[in-house]
C-alpha cells in the first residue's frame, strides 16, 4: 500500500486484503523495522548484502546458548540436545534445498565453504585440467577456483557477459566447456544486478564432459526455492543471513561426493558425510538460528509438509517481489539521469535493482538516501568483474533490493528520494555551468 493510498479515506476504511494482513503480521516479527533514523522510519533495502532477522531467529539462538550449549557427541543431556538440534537443522535445510539431511553441512560462510571445497577438489586435478567460471559471479565463486588453479597449475576460463542486458554469453559458455573441464562454477543469480542464470543448463554442460558443477545460490536462495534435484548440481552453497537468518553458510553436496572428497580434516574427527566437511566446533547457535529462518519462511506458506509450505511461501514472496521490482524499475526509468543495470521485468531476475545517477558518486547517493531513512548499499558488492564490464569501476553502483518485509510505500520513498537527488543534480549542474561561465566555483552535493 502506498503513502497516497494510506491517506485515501476510501482505502483506509476498507478491510485489508489477505496479502496485506500477511505482510503486516510478518513485519511485526522484525524488531529492526521499528528503527528511526533522521526522523524517518528506516526502510531496509540492503537485503542483498544481508537481511534483517525475525525474533524467532534470535530466540532460537539465545535458547540454544542459555539451555543447550555444549559440544557434540558426548553422553550427557546438553550434548545430546546439541546433536539433536544440529540434526533438525540439517533436516530443515534438506527440505529447503530438496536434498537429504546427510547431504547438508555448515560453515562460516559461503566464501569459506567454497575455498574449502575448491582445495579438496584441487587435490584431484593436475596441469592441463580446466575450471570454468563466469564474469557475472560474486568473487566468492571466483577467487577459490583461481587460487586452487594457481596452486595446482590448472587453467581457469571465464564465461563473458553481455554488458547491455547482464546475461551470460551461452554460446561462449558452450565453447569453453571442453573435455579438459573438471569443474564448472556458476552463480544462480547475480548479487549485483539481479540476473538469474540457467544453472541447470550449465550443470548439464558440465556433466556432458564429466565435470563437477558447483552452484553459488547465495543471492538466488532468498528469492527462489532451490531444488538441487532439478538443477542436478553436485555442490551448491548459500548463506542463511541472506534469507532472514544469522551469519552462517550452508553447503549441499551429493552424499557419494561428500564421502569421497579429499577434504582437509583432523584425523580424529568424524569421517562420514556430512560431518567430514565441517572443520572444528561449529557455530551451533548460528545453525539453530538458521533453522529458525527456514521455519520463518515456512510459516508464510501453506501445505501438508515443510517443502510444500516453503513452495507456497516462495510463490507468494516471488509474486510480491516481482511486483515491487517492476514498480521500482519502471519508476526509475522515468527519472532523468538515472541509469539502470541488469535485465528488465520480462527476464528471469531477482527484485534487486542496480542504478547510478549521472554526475553523482554512488557513495554520495547512498549517504543521501540514508539521511532519508533509506538504507541501501553501494560499490561493486564483491562482484567486481561484472561491475567493471558495465564500465562502473571504481565507484560502482547503488543497489536497492526488495525483501519479504519491503512495502509499496517504501518503494515510493525510494523513487521520490532518487527523483529529488537527480533533480538537485540537474539544477546543480546548470548552476555550476553558469558559475563556470562567470568564473565562480563549483557547487557540490
């Protein structure tokens, strides 16, 4: 509901729709949404870098630390309770990713997991072997493979991206995957510009030459329900803090592959999947909180089991997210001097918009938005290759991402703020040109 609708007596008097009730009830679960900055209620558009968390996530973490805190596999109650909590968390993510609990392991974050897995896979590789990555990816799915390749004398090939629509060049992708390819590492969605890529197609190409397929689903998992069986990938990583959980990473891996990977590990540690992927004592409270984030998502849907409830919730969130994105995308199009990046609403994508305003530094835009209670990030978001291909390094882009708690009114606030900044820059540029002609100094934002 927009600010104008809220002020419309006819709208204010009518009964809220089911969707409006759902969103109001859901937003009430997020204490962060009560924050006020600069006299305005904060609108969080920084979700692509990390979402806010509902109370149940923090409650699950504090409940674990207060009542069950222990190390694993010992013969006393709190240790047994910890084991049960970890098993329950694996089951929750197995349902979320359409896997089995023994295919789910946890780590500090997706980047750490990717370095760990790349090192293990690298132990089977030799000079002449190749890894295929892409120019669209976050560098958490680039650097681990580049570092492994440097250590093992392996060649890295990178799939180019079309800078006009921020889509992968699939013809080039097919040429780069050859019988020498041992790994194809590809992102399911771009955290910088929102592009969703056909990772099932990439997986099929990898398997056709006997290569492994590693999928980065960090930006995809908050917006689309992952199905590792449909994708067919061998490994897939995501991060719970991108979908309303704590800062922790999650890895899916085919059980037979997890059992065979030559992962660096302590000799006395468990050697069965998935435990053998987890080094040292894990972040137990974070794992408990991550499962609570899955429960939060599940609570937004209906169905007979957790997977079906998650599917229902994601369908609802996808529908809302696409509508909010379309309004933002089309609204920015009408503002002079604003440039948008990535595919439009007619293409597969997440509700994440990257833009710039001609003549204004992205950091200055982010600061100006924050002064209006709108929290949005700027830079290259560790997806520096695609930002460079777009010609926007070193300053980068401004990124605005819709999350489950984003409202129509907040979208309108962004559009009004960006329009005001663009108009100020236009008037400032005109005044600056006049002063330059008269010999005076330059105006700054």
